[in-house]
């Protein structure tokens, strides 16, 4: 305690700190945190304050709120891990938000004791904040339908928020016998996405949303043309959800990245949906399928989509097993595409039960790996050096400069 009090006293005289991080300070008592909060009051922290695995007792939040109220220039605040962030924490943060006009990032990772009333206090305070760009909730076990409605409301009303990260927040309740995110809750979140025009990325990794909830989210993604990145890693989709996702994303004009890594087996329908997106989407640059256990027959559909696409530069298939016809399909895909730079690494050859077939397949698999390395490097040179040089240099045809439209036709043929 004496050391912490000395630190608090030192903070009073440190006027120009840029960032402060308190990590694994769960052993601090109420009086220590109050002293530190008092020290922070006098420190003109210009960028960020992070509390990681720092447990606060109820009496601490009032002192912290009083200290934060004076941090008018603070741009980032984080309460990560075990923090005891309950309604008192929401009240303190809400008070801070109403007095701060510079905050761009809030991280409430692991804040598991927020009630419906706490969420309401936060969303009311966020309405008065006009600078927030990033909002993170993760490992929140008690985000019930009211929480989904609150997040949907934030998306509807906040016009600066660009990044939303909700990891595991909609998972099924342990022992509750029901999904924490019903159709009604997901509908509120989907409506928020539909009406929002500024959010660029949304991450929902490791969530177990109801099938109807996923469908609602997929359908409403089509209406949001600001999104450039979607993360559904670790999620599980039924066939009809893949259909809805394909319908929403195949003509999306802004989407550049889809993360489906570690999904619970992407079956044939999932691969067909991705192929449909690739055939018609003209902006998508990256798809992450690492560790997604892509079905054997799904490679053919993926290959057809990739061969007809000229914008995709990364298709991460690392950690997936390939066997038989899948190897030949991947060889054809790589040979027929000029835009891919990356296929991931760590592909696995799935062996069968006949030695002679295994030896042939193993040989072809090694050939594929070698071919892919060479072809992807050639594609990189073509796309990053040759084509930009063609489009930017003064090229002439019969004394006249080649029109931009003709250059684009040439590039398309490449």
C-alpha cells in the first residue's frame, strides 16, 4: 500500500503522461485505488488509460468517476479482464462520457456484471459523445436481449462509430436453457446495422446466435454499404443462412474482407455461397478460411468462384485438409487466377487407405505447394508492379496516348 500511495503522489506531479496502464492489480484495495484516482486527477493524460485485470470495489467507482470527469482530452479507455465492472462502473463511465468530447475508443472486455439499467445509462451517455469510433464488448455473459437492443440503438443514433467488436457476447447461456440472443434481440441489432451508414467493420467471433438471428443479420448486411470488414470467425451456419449471406454480399460495393476462420465446418452449401459472392463481387480482397474444415467437395465450388474473380488477393486455407480431387482442383484454381497473392500456409494432405493412391496424391500435393508458391509470386509482381506501371506510364499507340478505358481493358485481359 505504501508503494501505491507513493505512486499516486508521483502522479500528481507528472503533468504530461501520454498513456497509463494498470495491469493485474487485483490485489489493490479500495483505499489504494482511491489514492491512485486522486493522483490521476492531477495528471493530464493525453491519450489512453487501460485497466487490465484490475478489480474495483463499489466504493472505488465514485472516486474514479470524479477523476475521469476532468480528463477532457482522453481519447481511449479500457476495462479489460476481471474488473468488477457493474452498474456502478456504467454510472462512472456515463458521467465521464457526458463530459468528454475527445474519446474515440471504449473497450469493456470481460465486463460481465452489467444489468439492463447499466446498458441504458451507457447508451444515453453515448448519445452525447460525437467522437467515438471504436466500441468493444467481449466475454460478456449477461448481455441479454436488452443489451442487443441497446447496441442496435447505438448503431442507429451514433454517426461516428466505425468499428464494433462483440466477441462471444451473444452466446447461449450456460445452464439457462435458452439463447441469450433471441430473434427479437438480433432483430434490434440487425435494424441498427441496416440504418447505420458509417460503421466500417463488425466482428461477431465465437458467437452462437440463433439461426433466425443470423439470417436477420445476413439480410440486413445488404442495406449497409459502408461495411468493409466482417468477422464471423468461430461461428456455425445452417445452409439457409449461407444463402442469405451470399444474397447480401455478392453485390456489396464496399466489402473487402470476410473472416470465417475456425468456423464449425464450412460445408458444400457454404462453399457454394462463397463462390457466388466471388463470381459477382468486384471489391472483395480477402477471405479467411483457416482452420474452417472446408468440405472436400467444397473446393471445386471455391475454385470456380476464384477463377472468375480478379480482385481477391488472399484466400487463407491454412489448416485445412486436402485430398484426392481437391488437390487437382486447387492446382486448376491457382493456374487460372492472376490476382491471388496468398493462400495461407500449413495445408495438410489428408491420406486415404491405399498406399499406391497415397503416394500419388502425396506427390501431387507437393507439386501443388511448389506451383502455388511460384504462381502467387508471379501474381504479386503482375499486380503490384506490371499493371500499375501500365496504368500510370505514358504509353502511346500510333502517336496518341492509349486511353484509360483501353488500359483497363488490357488489365482485365491480364
